[in-house]
C-alpha cells in the first residue's frame, strides 16, 4: 500500500513553481503521485515503500527538487530568519557605498531622457535588476523553454530567443496601450500617487513573501490557468506564445513598470519605457540556461534572499515617491544645497538668513511680481526664497542635455501647477499664500526642489541677495543635514 510523505519546499513563488516541483517529484522512481502547494510551501508525495524507504525517498526528493532551483527544508517548515536577512541588507548597503565613493558609480543615479537620444538607461538597469529577481522567483518558465529544445545547437537557441522576443513584444505593446489610456484619463498627481502606492504595496508583499514572512492568503500569485498554459508547449511557436503571455503575469516589478507606463500619459513614452525595461531583462534571461548549473540548492536560496531584500527596498523608495507627488515628502528642516558651502548655523539666525547662507536663491520684486531665474541641472531643481502674497515668476532655463525623462515635467502640488520643460526659458507662475518651507518635485516624485516662503524679503531683493547666492548654486539639490557636492535624486530610477 502506498504511503504519504510531506516535505516543506522553499523558493516557490507562483503556480508555475508548483507545477515544476510536482513534475520533478513525479520523476523519482517509486513515487506514485506528487502535489506541490505554493500557498503552504509543501510537497505531498505518495510513494511505494517497497521501492523506496523513507531515507531514500528524502534523498531522492531533495535531489530532484533542488535540481530545479528550489530548496527542500525537510519535514520542518522554514522561512528566512531575520538574523540571516540583516547580513544581506548590510552587505548590499556596503557594496553600494563602496562603489559610490570609490569609483563614483551610483546605479540609482542614472535617470534616462525619454527621447530619440536615449540609450542604456535607468529603465534598462531596472530590467536588468528585475531579471535577477525573476530568475530567482520563476525562472523555470524561461528554463522550461530553453532546456526542452532538442536537436542541433540552432534549435536549442531558437526557443529561448523566441521566448524573449515574445516578452519584449508583449511588454512594449502593453506599455503603449496603458500609456495611451493614461493620456485619455488625464491622471492627476493624486491618482498617480495612488497608483505608485499600490505598486509599492504589491512589491512589498512580493518581497515579504519571498522571505517567507507573509501569510499565504496575502501572497501575490499567478492564476493557475495561466501557469498551466505557460507550461504546456515548448515546440513550434509555443515559446513565442509563452513570451507573449509573460506580459500578463501578476509579477510585482512588472506591474510597477506597467503603472509607470500608465502614469506617462503617452502611448509612445509608455511603449518606449516598457521596451527599454524588457530589453534589460533579456541578457540574464537568455543566460538562464547557462546559469542553471549553479542556481540550485542553497545558492538559489541565497539569490532569492538577496532579490527579496532588493524588492522590499524598491517598494519603500516607490512609496516615498508617491508621498512626494502629493507634497508629503518629510522635510522638517532647511536642507543644504549641494553646490554651496554651508556656513555654521549661528544661534539667533533667522530662517531667511539660514536659507541665504545655504545658497537658496532669493526673488527680486519688480512691478508687483517676484522673479527668480535659475539654470536647470539634470539631477536637481532650484531652491528659492519668495515672499508671501506676491505673484511669482520662476524662470528655469534648460537645454537639450539638461532635460531628462524624470525632470521633464515639474510639479508644484501646493500650488496645483504642472509645467513641461522645453529647451529655452520656462516660466512658471504661482502665488504663495502661506509662509513656510514648500516642496516641489518631478512628475514621478523622484527629484526635489524647495521654496521658502517668508513674510518679508526685506533687504534680500537686489544686489545684497545676489552676493549671498553663489553662481554654482543656480540649481541646488537637497541633502538633509549635510551638503552634497554632486547633487542628489531619489534612488530607484524613474520607475520608482
């Protein structure tokens, strides 16, 4: 009579993973039936005890399942303990700081210009990072298309190429569609913020799920019918069809990019954004077959842990960007623009004087209008000082090289003003009606600018003020509590 055994399996993140684990277990001699459950993280097998005793079954199941890139945790359920996740977080932070301050490489600081001159961009980089996450999560879809091809080397290359071609086509078309929808809907900044927040929540749930810290009923998952359809065919046009279906998968980072395309409000920009993102996923996905020999067992478990931490990090960044779009970016103190040398704060200095010392640009009142002129920097927006109750004309001078995909539209949530920047002088008009420190941002909430509104500019209007604002401070960027001589932007690229 058949006997039943239950194993706990780590690394399953979708219904397709269930199918792969079940299939691997059924391939073990003596196993009659196998049923994997993604939600319970278990594998239940019915086996013939006359063929396999319990130790032999455990060894065979472990070998078969870990050969597919998952980890068998025996008969005891496991998750990624906090003590093992903290070193991953610290290692990633250390690696970033090492690259940032030794060779000057800041992979969070590359914002693309969405136009005909775009090449490798932050969107491509986002796709590249996401492809590591995808291989760790459900690389089996790609792997199935790659290893199922038989015959010549040409035939073995054909399937993965068709699969990735299908993904690129699918992502690009969907990006164009949702971008076009965004142009018709005329999304407000508040709606964009909600969409970004939803994407952030989805990515956070996905990351926590990958760490095993989320109840199964909260875990995002692929519909079973789609998982089964993806695993059916690897012959003929099957890989191309599977690649096209990939665009419909409920994957956190993929949905985040689709929301980004929707928020662009342009079919062309949405398609281009998703095209660049999809191209970024191609190199590692094409190489998944070669990586398969090393992405198994404990190594795959470590990759999944690292990927999960990255996904959680990007979720937090995206949530911060959503807050920025509605003017809620936390900023309780005056910040020092990076291109100036901050003076030591003297006790009794007024807020206005502190801002001048930090390099904020004061307005000049002429004919009942306050005017401020600044030059656009690709990474930052100007910090300015204006007076309450007087109309403001902020002129931002830009050229082709300073306009990027992120700073191309500036948003002033407090004044309900949005301005698309073009080469030349861009005049932005608003009237501040309350004193205080006001934040403004780009259309995706990535970049920051500051407006200090005071009751009276006093002697700052004219030559005295100009002397206190150095030319290098024409477009200062914020860095809380400390000057930053290279400019800042929110990490995570334009997609958040």
